[in-house]
C-alpha cells in the first residue's frame, strides 16, 4: 500500500513540475538554472514566492525598479516567457537536490 502511495506522489509531482523554459539561459547566467545564484550580487530565486517575482519583474519592465541589466533583459521577454521563468524558479528547491 505504501509503495502505491509513493508512486502516486511521484506521479503527481512530475505532472505539476514546470517545463524547462526556453529562455532559462538568460536568467541562469546569474541566477543559475536551479535558482541558486552564480554571482554574489544576484539573489537566489529557488523557491521564491511566484507573486513576488512577477511583481518584481513587472517593475523592472516598467522602469519602477532598477537593476544591473535586469530592465533590458525583462523587456526582451514576452509575458508568457516571464510566467514560465517565474513558475520554474518558484518550483526549484532552495536547498538543492536531496542526497
């Protein structure tokens, strides 16, 4: 019975996991593919609140928030691409892969 439960949980998790965004490489240069920053000035995005990231990116797009290169990068993305990236990073484990 426990094996069936674990199998169902794994299947549900796989179905809810976001697809790797096509534009991930744009963000991954600084924030990493897994959302753990590659540079000391970039924040970690893994597990970050999706609504917060959507608002922050909207503010970069409109110029209400300034960031080193972020304004131009966000303006180069469609709203759908932004949503895909936000979903990806929000779904990442902030602690990294489990051993």
